[in-house]
């Protein structure tokens, strides 16, 4: 129904609602554009100099333009109160519980996305700013904490299982970044000092999307959507959506690999 918008292919469960809203906004804005444009042309013709050689200090006494402006305000209020706010409220209210979702912490920094998984035990390990090292430990994860031994951290690589709710807890180290994945119809600012949760359900695996789009190199991309500094344009992350089994395999393998590397850094 919203193909005419030319949006990126849709790959999240709630995305249809967003697309409908975008569609309605375009329709209303088109009506406004034509209306205002028509009014503008009418005013140019109606008040042209040859018809009004002498300035008229009384001006227009009709209230029609006032009614028009009220009409425009009503349409905009309908968009906001009738569509946008209820959709947003429903999204925020329906946040799944952490036990039924995959929770991932995503921390923006200039200019990368640090991804942190709790690992097979489902518990995030302790982080400590004293352990923070931009090259080897950009999140300051404490591998000596029992909850942290199986944790997984990656830079710019977000792996997700298909058809399972994902809660992304967004944070930022220094400036405002924004986590945007167009195909998932999510975009949320990451603000220093705050942890902001967002959620969505990916519905199409990367492999399936490659077949669908006919593009063998297709990648979901996390685009930083707030100008955050000189390297903003290269602040790109990638999302790989896998089947539940593939994801579990990746989680187990990567967890073991990283725990091994942490136990024996000189290996
Ligand atoms: Cu950024």
C-alpha cells in the first residue's frame, strides 16, 4: 500500500504502521501544498498592481483566510494527536519483558558502535571505566567478573535472530549519536548519560533479503543519524539477521572464542 513512497525494503514487524503514518503525512502535506500554492497564486492575481493602483488601507475584511488557517491547524493536529502520538505510545507501552527478548547494549562513540551481549548466561558483566582501553576493551568490560566471562563485545557488528523481539539499550560515550536502521524503521538518539531502550522484531534474515533484493552483497546498515563530528560519515555498523539456530551457534562460538582470548591474551 505504501510502495509509492519508495522506502527501503521493510524488515521489522511494526514497520507497516510507520509506513502508513509516513504515507498519510505525505497525502496531507500534498493537500496542504496544493492548497497553500493555490492561495498564493490567487493572492498574486487578486492583489496585482493593475487592479489595485492605490493602496487600500482597510485591506481584506473577509474572514475566509482565517478559517483556512484554522483548517490547516486542525489537519496538523489530527496528524499529531490522531496518528503520531498513539502510534508512539503503543510502541513504548508494548516493550517486551527482558526475559522474552534478546537484550543488546549498543554504545555509540566517535566514530563506532560498540555492541555488548550478555552471552549464554544472559547476565551482563560488570564494566569499569578504569579498564577502558580504546583498542582492546572499548567498553571497559571486566572479564574477571563471573557474569562477564561469557560476554561478547563487537565493534560495528550486530548479530540478531529473526522473528524474536530485540531490546537495544542505547548509550553514548561523549556526544549525541543516533541509531538508525532504515529497514527496521527504527531511529533513536543515543544521549550521553542516558540509557534509552528501543525494541523491534526483525522479520527478514540477511540471506533472505539478499535473495529478495537480488543484491548478493546486501547488508543491513546502522547509520549514525546525528551529525556527531568529523568522522560521522564513516560511523557505520552492520546488522546480520540470522535464523534462531544460526544465531545461537554464533553466540556460543563467539562467546567461547572471546572468553579464551581473554584468559590467554598472548595466545
Ligand atoms: Cu555518530
